């Protein structure tokens, strides 16, 4: 400890006051806000301060004295270590209340625009096994808790497949059972792990950039199809033979897998967007359905990870768009064209724009697959594609639907939208904070007519929000 640093205090018998951002809770101490994970409002506990800044501190519960009456029993054995489902200890009804309030707070405090009464949040139909995709990292040494490290009888060098530890890019928490997806994914993942250990396959060492088994991605769909993508890392001595043997074992063991894919990734990160992906068994895609539409989903495709709730989200977007069949619609950040194709039958024409070329090719295939002929798709950076010249060539949109990434829309895109002056803008957001910022930039020309929060990710603090904006000059 540095000479001028004082020991951080242990605060005894504090009462947790409220839910805060990022799934944490808070209480006040010495006119300072203290953020604490894995607790709920009403808990009485001892908190060890771990980090202290000028205006806030961060702490950790070291002992619960009295549990809150507003509390649920976590259903996952990894809760409190895995950072994925931080709100399992909070009843789902309470989660929805806080998410609704989160959207309201961010649009009010950041956006500072006039707002209508919010629609009640749409809760997820499923609160377990609601995801259609999970990504698991592999590590040559599993992550151990402080208690496990003290256990001299416990083997320390056991490899693992699981989730990355928050704040530790090279650490993998071994996961035996995850409740976020149909249980078949647990069986597939654990079988890959057990086979690899039994046959001496090396697991990836991220720091040393060596080891054969690197990453596992599992996807499924409402049609009952399963896709498994295994990332390998071959070295100078090979590894392909061992990889193919593992793939054959998994193919024989799990006949449900309709798309078994693999790749040799020699990069320093696990992203696959720029990688060549090979088919070991079946097709290079699976199909998802929504109403009477079918969507082709490949290994690089983006598709909302909560399938059933995505349908409700898109229904809100389509309703807010107010289409009569005569409108020209621009669908910005269209991804694989899911929203574009979903609204196409109620519009005269839909033009989708997306940064990822492979996604645009999927969008075109999805239109063709469903016999949709009134869509056009363009690939490129949004601020470079959506220009005044583009609008002059393709027509001024009546409606713009925009579903940007968490960072929100680029300022140049906002300016172009304002010049295009559509009658309505439907803004779908996975980050109400950046959505609020963009609403402020649009406020001079557009008023917020409706707000609909949608919960896509139960047991997490994340929330989607759909806003309808109407042109003040119409």
C-alpha cells in the first residue's frame, strides 16, 4: 500500500437504498454515493469499500445481516460470480419497474425534451431460456474464486469453457449450466469440454496465443434448428486432425445440429466477421421465422437474440410507423433486413442501409426467400451512404425507421435525417442514454409522440426502447 493511502473502510449495517446503473445498487455514505453489485434495495449488510473517488465509491457485500423483502432466490449456481444475470435476485416484476424508470430518467435528464406519458414496458414472454445465441470462451486455466485459490486440495490448472470474467479479458469462468438458452446447449458445450479434456486437446491461452480449442458459439431457432461454430487455433505442429475428430464426435453425438461449422482463427481476438468459416456438417445457415416470414441466419448474421420478444419489438415499430401501403420507408442500420422485410408488405417501398456487406447480402436473400420485391439494400458506412445525393436519387422518405448500435446515430446521420424531413421517425434503441441525446438533436423539428420500453433481456439491466417522432411541420 502506498505511503499516503489509508485503508479503505468496512461499513457495517448499511441499508441498500435503490437500484443504480449497470445492475448495481446504491446507498449514501458521507455525502457520497456507494455502488454495490449483487444486492437489492432493502438489504441490510456489511460493505467493504473497494474503490473511492471524489464523488462516489464502489463496494462489495461481505456479509448480509438481513435480506430485503423485495428479493428473489437466484436460480443459477453461477450467480454472484458470472456477471451476466446481475438481477436474478430481484423479482421480475421489480426488474420491469426499474427498467421503465431507467428509460424515463434517461430521456428526461439527458434528452430534456417534452415527453408524452410512457406506455407500460412490455415484459419478456420468457424469462429463462429466452436467448437464441450464446458465445463461450475457452481457456487453458479456469478462473478461480478467492476461496478456491485458498483450497490446497483443488487442482488449479483445469481448462474451462464458459464466460469471460468482467474486467478480466483472459479469464474464463467454467459454466456447467446456463439458464439463458434451451438446455441442449449445455449438453453440447459440456460434451465438447469433456471430449477435449479426455483426448488431451489443448485449450487456448489468450496471453500466449496458443492452444487448439478457442471459442464455441451456439445458435438455435424457433424452427428447431441448431448451429454450432467451433473456433480452433492451429499451431506450427498442426491441430486440424484433432479438430476434425472432435467435430465428427459432436456430429455423431448430437443429431439435432443442422449446421456444424468451424474455423482456424489466427487473430488476437475471437471475432469472426473477417474469417473464412467452413461447413463440417449440414448447411451454412439456419432459418428463423416471424409471422409468415422466413429469415436466413448465417454464422455472421445479426439477429435479435430474444426471438419471441423481437417479434413484439418489431410489431411496435411497425405500428408506430403508421403505414398505409403508400409510404417510402428508409430502414437505417437494417442488419439482415429483418425490420425492412417485416414492414415491407405495408409499405410502397423499403430501402435498407447497413455497414456490414454480408448482412446486406442476407437481407437481399431474405427478401427473395419471402417473395418480397419492394425492398432495396445498400452496404456502407451510414454517414457516407445516407447523403443528400442518395435521397435525391431514391426519393424523400415518408418514414424513417432507425435501429442504431449502442453508440447511437452519427451526428452527420442526424443532420441528413433533419434535411430529409420525413413525416415520422421510429427510433429503436438498445441504449436509451444515446437515444436521449439524439432526441435532443432532433427536437427542434420533431416531437416525441409515443414511448414504448421493451424488455429483451430479463435478469439484466439492459432495456430496449422504441420512440415515435412526428414532424412538427406536418
